C-alpha cells in the first residue's frame, strides 16, 4: 500500500502540469489570432485617418440649432426683453405652490406689442378662454412651435395664416388666468415635436 502512494502523487502532478500547459497554449493561440486580425484604423474601409488633418467630428446636434441670419429666433416682445421668470422650478404666486415653470415670462404692460419669433403658420388663436388665458400658437420649421399666452391677438389673425419673423401678432393683455398674481406679462412657450423645451435654447438671452 505504501509503495503506491508516491506513484499516485507523481501521476497527479503530471496531470496538473499537462492541464496547465494546455491552458497556457490555448491563451497564447487566442492572443496571437486576435492581434493578427487587428488593422490600423486608417486601413479600414470607410474610415478616415484621424491624423489626416480633416475636421471629422461627431455630430452633437449643434448644427440643427439656429445660428444667425434669418434662421435666428427673435425675442417675442417688440420693445422689452426683460425676463421675469425662466424655465425653472419656482413658487407659483397664483396657485400658492411650487412647480416647474415650463415657459419664459417677459415683463411688460398691457398694450405692448408681441411679435412672431420666426416665420411660421398660425395653428391656434384662442380669444375667449374661460380663464382669460388667451393665446396664439405658431408652427415653425423642424417641428418647432411657439405659444404666446396672456395676449390679445391681432385683429383678423386666424388659424392657417402665414406670419413672418418679427410680424406683430398681438399685444399683452390685462393680468388674468393662472398667472394673474404676476401682473401683466407675456408667457412664452416653445416645443419641439410636441415636447416642451426651454425657450432659452433658441432665444439665448439668459446667462449660462
């Protein structure tokens, strides 16, 4: 019995050694094959050499944003661009609660002219809202819409009408509606493909 134990230990040792060698060999083959298949980025079809001096940058969507000229969005108030409340979490004085103000409010007084921020088609003209929240909505290009609330629409302005950038579409009305405690002002909203967005993305008038 004692003479067989050393033989079993030697056999076990060789089996373990053989297994280790097989694992090492497999890893080595895998590494060699993987490295052998890699090509320099510049050699792959359809990919430009990053060092060729070309300005190939990922599209971050910034090109879709108006940058100037006729594509630039104007301010909706003809003579006053003072923002009284931005697109932010604030205390609602009228409803006596905290909420997200999904718009930009501009200071003003009744009679101040309100203009279209960009060319577009009028899709809504509400002049008899039960809470005096009369408003005008304009559809612009690229799925952008603008809404001008707490205003008196220009006489004769109707749904389907085409308006130009800077054209007067109405004037600020007397304080009323769900923001009446803020006094007379323009409540200005914007949306893209039906989703409300911060108007400052397009107007760029608040400090960053």
